[in-house]
C-alpha cells in the first residue's frame, strides 16, 4: 500500500518566519513533489499570514522529518492529510 501525504502550513508571520521556513524546505526538497502558497490580500498588498500546501513523496521517515522540522518553527501550524491506496 502507498501513501499520498499532503501537509498544510499556516504561517502566522511570513516576514518573520520566511527565512527559517525556506531553509527547512530547501533541506528537505527531495520529498516535496508539489508546493503551492497563498498570501496576497489584494493585488497591491501582501498579507503577513500565509498558507502553503505541500504534496510529499518518498520514504515515510523522510516525510516525517520534514513535518517535524516544520512543526518546530514557532509561528507555523501544520495539518496533515494522508491517503492510503
């Protein structure tokens, strides 16, 4: 059986957390299949709050390591969806 894992991130202060978040995502890039982010309030203004969706691939242990590294960042909430097929 295989797992399809999608994690959602709520970043409460994008400006403050962007650097560390990007470092973690870069370190674990080999398990990120797709990445989608939202943060615009309007065409002219970007919100400090951001939402990101990540579709993961690879070994369960590697995906868990990414998820745990993101959970360790203050100001980020992580939610997970896991589908077995």
